[in-house]
C-alpha cells in the first residue's frame, strides 16, 4: 500500500512524510479508514510536538478548540483545490474514557515499537489492536467500530506494552487476554463487552480519586470559555426553498471544526404562542425570550471557539409580507435589537421560480419581493456574501464551506497564508472589512 492509496488525503500524507523526513517521532494510531476527509489520530513524542505543530501551521492548517481533551490537539485544513476537509488529532499521551480520565504511560513504549506501513510510520499491529479494543470499553458498540477492531485482530498477538497493561487489569492475566482475542476473532461481541466492562470497573476502583479528578477537570474545561480564539457566527438567509436548512445541516455534519447549528426563525409560532395570542404583547414577550436565549447561546459557543450556523436571522423580520400588521411591525423593531450580530451573513440567492418550485409556500410575487429585499440588504453591508443557490447542492455547500474556512483563517490572523479570500479582498484588508461590517450591521439593527 502506497501513501496515496491509504485513504488519508494528500495534505495529511504530506504532513506525515514531512515529519518523518525531519526525524520527528510520530505514528498513526490506527489504520486509515479509507475516507479522505475523516479524522486521523497521530501519536507524537512530547519533545517533537512543537515542531510538528509549527510544520502544520506553515502548511496552512488551523488549530481547533481542544480544551478539556487531555493531550489531544485538533488541527483542521480545507484543501483549496479539492475542497475536502482534513482533521488531524495529535496526542502525546494514550488516555481513555469519554473525558480521557483514565490515563496511562504507554505512549513512549508504543512509539518505540512503531513500524512502517505503506511508507508511513504506524503503531505496531499488536498495539493498534489492543488500543482499539481498550478504547471500546467506553464506546458505543457499533458495526463500524466492530469492523475496525476485527480487521486489526487479524494481525494481532498477545504481545507488547498495551497487551501487558491490559493483562494486568484482567483476573486471568495473559490467559484471559488470549481468550479475549479469540472472542473478537469469532465475533462473540457479548463476551468481549463483558470482559471490557470488568476492565473498566477494576480500573475505576483501583484509581478512583485520580480518575474523578481528571474527569472533573476536563469536564469543566470543555464547558467554560478559556483562552480559545473566538469562533465564527454564520447566518444563512434566503427564500423558503433556497436550501438554508439543508446547507446548514450538511456543513454541521461535514466540517470537522466544532460546529453548532441553531434555528432562528423569527415568526415561528409555538402552541404557547397560539394560546396567548389574545393577550396584547404576550407573543412578543415569548418571541423576545426565545431570541434572547439563542443570542446568549450564540455568544457562548462563539467564545468557546466554535462555528455557529444560524438557520435564518432577525433581518427576516423586515421582509415584506401582506400579513404584517402594526403589531408585527412593532415586534420587528424589538426583534432586531435582540440578537447577537453575526460575523457573516450568507444569502442563498435562489430565483423566485426555483424557490417556488421547491416549496411553493409563497406566491411568485411574494417570493420576488422578498428576493429583491434580500438583494438590497446584501448590497448594503460588507458582511453579506451572496451564493447562487440555483447551482447543484454540493456546489452550494462547497462555496459556503469555503466562506466558513476563509473567515476562520481571518479571525486567527493567518493573513500570511496563501488562500484566496472571500470576494477577492486581501486577507489583511478582509480583517478590517469583517470588523467594520459587523459594527455597521450592529448599528443598523440598533437604529
């Protein structure tokens, strides 16, 4: 197997080969999955981590938020040529559990046994299997995970530092480990699960205070804003049928950056709204309460370094509508003062005939008027970007993904890297345009 056949993606292979040629002690933790834009786990010697990250930074990768994830350091790249996303997970310690509270000192001995596979540095096959099996003690038992463990078991033996470590946590020692390997090979998953559950319980009993301390520490770090560089807020706007929800959902699933998707429909009416309709002002109070909650969550997630995708935004309150009475106009004024101002507004511009054919919720004339309103808003602020929503969905997702990536790069001050910025603006100028546009939009909404 050659590096380009490993299913890693050219940018990931380039990084691995560069580290290897520079003499860095690194190793792939598990065989490639065959998915070019999947996450790739790489074990790195602590003494080489700084050089490895400097190499990634020089190649255009960005560090994603990783507080509360132990020694894990997440790096993301969007290939400017193919549009594929890549995710590298660098670790210097082999720890386990959902909060990585079960810690070990296996990294150094595993790196010392690394081998080459297809020209790439990889962990020893024995260590690859036993590490994957040990991780399974805290994972959901799914078919893909079973498949990866079964594949690794074909080349594994009861040998190496991870096997010795696991044998020390089994009542039957090495003999029970032999039976566990046999159970995996015959796909007796209930038996495997029972043994792993016992390992987890004995480990927790033996190191309870330490496990609890690391669990609490990492849990707090994952939830409290720290030194993370702020994330981005992207609002997706457009006619009904333009693809806002579909594009937002695709980006949430495909972008390897920590991403949150939130619906922000202004005029959505709940059952409670209908009940309080006879009470003047009650619906407005409920609506402002919901929007204030979303605004608070948006600011929180942005401070945590995440990308926040908003399906719709409060500017929808200004859209022309034949049903908008004086109460609706008053509500629109208050609504526009409630939400947090996004970093970017993406207008998915679908011709009225396309939107009408997709959903048909508006008349042709209503769709035309609203589209013209959006176009006028887009011309009024440098924070707006227009995307042709009539093109194939994959192309729309790719274009919005590029906008997300470029904005992340701008926010992190990576202007020296060679990526074509949004709307042809140079990265240095884009920083000023982004902040100026956000301030201008804030003034417009507050006026």
